[in-house]
C-alpha cells in the first residue's frame, strides 16, 4: 500500500473500520476491526481488554486477500501547501479542472466497483505539478461489509504553469462515487478484535548522540514589519498561523507515566515497554474511533531518581526505562501515523531534574564545573553548590536560557525527537512556556521548523498576555487557561453570562491566535468531579469545548466519565491514574459520555466552519441558562449554529442569524445530529426549541 515516485514520496495509509464507528457513512459491519496496510504488512489494532499487562507482543504478518470493499474514503494531503487542490480522472476530484478539485485535507468517498487505480495531480492556484500523473492504487480488504479510510500524503511537488491541463485518465474511471458525507446517525462503537500484529521497522538504537543539521533557519519579513513569518511552502499559512493540520485538529491528551501506572520514584517500578499498551490495549484504536486527530503524550524522557513524575528530566535523549526505549516510542508513533493521528510530546525545557549530567556536575564541583552557568547556582561552602529550583522545588533546577550551551542542548533535543533519528513526532507541548523568554522560543521554533517544517509548537501558558509567546516566529499555540474555567463554572452556577463574557474577552484579546481549549488536564480536577451535575451537564461542557473556536483538547478518561480531584491521599495522581478502557465502558454513564464525545468530534470534523479552529465565533443570544453562537468560515460561507440550554426544562430561543451571519429568509439549515432535518430562516431568525440540559446544532454549507 505504498508507492514511490521521485522526487516525491506517496504514503498510503488505510484503516478498515465499520463506517458507523468512523462516521463516514451509514452502513454497518458485522465485524469491528482495524486494519492498517503498511509496506511491511498488516497491523491490526485490538479492542480494549480487562487485565491486560503492558509489553510487546510480536507475531508473523498475515496478508489479506484483495477483495473490493463497499467504499473507500480518501483524504489527500500535500505537506507544506495548505491551499493546494487535487484534480484528476475521477468525478469526485472535479475532473482535470483547476477551478474544481478537492482541497488539501478534505475527504471524498469512492463507492466500490470500477477500476482499482486513479490518476491525479496537485494544483496550487495557477501552478500545476511538473511530472507524470500520480497514480493511486486503492486497497481492498477481506470484509466486503467494511469501508476503508485512506490517507494519501504527498511531498515535494515541482510547480509550473502549463498552457494545458495534464494528461487525462480514463473518463469512465469510477462511475460510482459520492461526495464526502456529513456526520449523521453516528454512534460510537467500542472496537473489537483480539489481534495486534506489530509492523516491521528497520530501526536500531543510535550509537551516538544525535547531531543536528548545520543549516541555518531563514525568515522573510512581512512588508512594513520586522516580525518574521514563515513561507507557506514551509508548512504554515503565509500570515504565520499554525500548520493546517493543527488548526483543524482535535487533541487527545495522555499523561504518560500515570496512564501507564508507573509515576513516582523510578526505583519503585521495574523497567519495561509499558508504552506499548497504547497499541496492545487498543488505545490508539479508541482515539481514532473517537474522532481525535492528535495524540499528546505527557513527559516520557528519562527522569531523576528522587521524583520520577516526568518533569524532572535526567536525559533529554532517552525514553524513561519504565516506558521502553526510543524504538518503543517509534513503534507507537508509527502506529498512530498509520491511523492518521499526529503525535506531540511534552518537552520540559524550563528546568531539569537533579540527575541531569550538568546538574550533577555543578552540585559536585561548584564553581569549578564547566556547567556552572547552566543553572542559577550558589556555592555551598563545601566545594559544591546548590541550585535554584523552579518555584522553590529543590528537585527541579531552573535552566539559564541565556547560556549558549544550554540553548544548543535544548535545540538539539527539539530537533532529535522530530527527526527520523528520534521518533518522527509532529510537534511539542512545552512545559511552563510562559516562564521562558520569547527570545528563546523564537530560536527553538526556528530549529524545529528547520527539521520538520510543518511541526506544531504548543506552549503551556497560564499567566500574562498570550501574545508575547504565541505568534509568527514564536509558538504556534498555547493552553487557554484564561478561558477554561468558564466552560464548567457557568454550568455549575447556571450563569451563561460568565461564559459569554469569557468568550468575548478571549476574542478581544486573543482573536488573532489559535489557542488550545480544554476542560481539564493532568494538573486540573477532572471535569466529571468538577461539575456539580455531571450527568446532565457533561454534554454541554463537551459541546462548548468541541464546537467553539480554537483547537479542542480532551483529557484521557474524561470521555468515559472518569472521576479525579486533587487533595486526597493520591494528591495529583488522582487525575492521572491508569485506566482500563474495557472496564470503564461497562458503566452506563461512561457509554453515554463517550457517545456524546464521539458525536461532537465527528460533527466538528465533518463541517468546515466547526473544523477550522480559526473560523469566527459570532455570539447570537444568551441568558443565564441559554447560550447560542455561530461559527462562520472565513472563505466558503459555511455556517454552524450552536444552541445550548443548561436548565432542567425546555426552552425556546430566537437566533438573529440574518443580522449576525447574513443568512437571509428562506436559507435552509440542517441538523446533522437529527437526521439532517431541515429548518429555515424566517423573519431573519431561527426559532429553536431546546431540550432540557441539552444542545442542538444546525449547519449551512459544508
């Protein structure tokens, strides 16, 4: 399932799932399975199971017969060219017409039957690819009742502007086809299937520490401004916004050590490849079915002996032995990529742990240490030194980011894990980024983008003005702590005035940024413990998180109604315990929560105004107990209207969509979560009946 054609490389990844689980169709399958076709063979990812121990299991690959399946859902991607389109010899590609085509990142559906190949090219504005037509060979699977989801990622096009379009393919190619369906009648199904077969990968642990490339990052300044911005061919928008895949993403966050059941002083745990449980226990399959597109893994580098919580790094170039090795992480990243899931890691670059080699040297040798200036050190009177700890924590010595050797050490780390020598990750979440100078993050961003031009850099930002750390030449995004409280407290207090005020403040101050929104995380009380009526109000919290502007992030376990609050015997570990997904889904409240979460994720992914984290959010109406807003896409005119009711009785709301969104009388909206039932604008308004403690969503356009 892989084709190579110089100078570009085309990678085809297919995932066989019941279409109801993927929400890419309405047919069903008797067998729930996940099949990833790779060059090395097939990788099947299993259902979550109870009592499963972590560790690697290897088995021989079994190749499946090539049988035509019901439909193929194809997503075309061209790295570094977010505005490019695919044109080609199939009707769903718009023929060989540069004015039509399929936008980079969009999904089309090809019904079964017809040829197994399709010819296509990329077009960017008036420029066509200069090369022979690309040829996509469609996969087949053994289960004819399944559909196949295929991601095609192309690279390195060479452009020109020919006087005539390229050679056409067969005009009768794929007579049966359908446009990409919207999310409709979706229902989350827990994956089944007992087998995981590990992909073969030619990987060996590096014999020496990573040596980064020597090229220098270059920037181009916008006219009239000294601020740098990256060229759109480098994987970002021309105006310096984040890479498109991140702006359109849904993030699923896992606190790695706690999730794997080994957070704490490392001596208390045996070493092992616990990280494999993301594959062997069906978690990647769960993330894919849920609808998330990015996996954020909490810190997993080798930690120090005294703390072992992940934020006390001992070696920036090793995976903690409790989790496995670099090769273990590579296997997990490969499996995630095969499912169309990007991976970002937690980078703790503000401070180290006490076992970091430089910290050890300074504490032993004091001012005589060659690393004296790496930290904020004070001589202890015995020839050694003490180190200033982050926020007074002795075990977390702060790094001096003005030291050139410190900067080089951290830049090398950033590049290593993004590279093929590392784990081929797709970006970084950067711990306490607000406490590190923007000047350092500018250098870090340049180094990372040099290694992987479309990587995403997400800063943990709690305090201050987000604009100082996020923007062109800096970080791509930040954690939106200043908005998160209103998502849940407005429900507890039945006070949507608070939520509307917070949304308006966020737009006024940070409307030019793409921020990461969340209900909870590894440091925060879980949302089901935070809400005073979680059974009634989780769906509303999830609705505003997953359908609002910005990039949503769901913390593992929240989608299955897990509880956890700080202050008890477990402290913060209460929010990052291991989770048996199979057992969790035996609880009715977990099933209800996961269905709601999956419906909302696939709804977001299926409509451009919701999917694009930068689409405008327009307030429509609000009171204590009802709040409505519209998401309006910036270029294609698509509109999504979201209306919520947090009281225990029905409510009627009148939404001025003509005044606020330009929707004229007679404009038809459909309700994707209600069989696409139609509602029309009348008198400049949509008149909507809201259920108790519920929401409704109406969409216009795609």
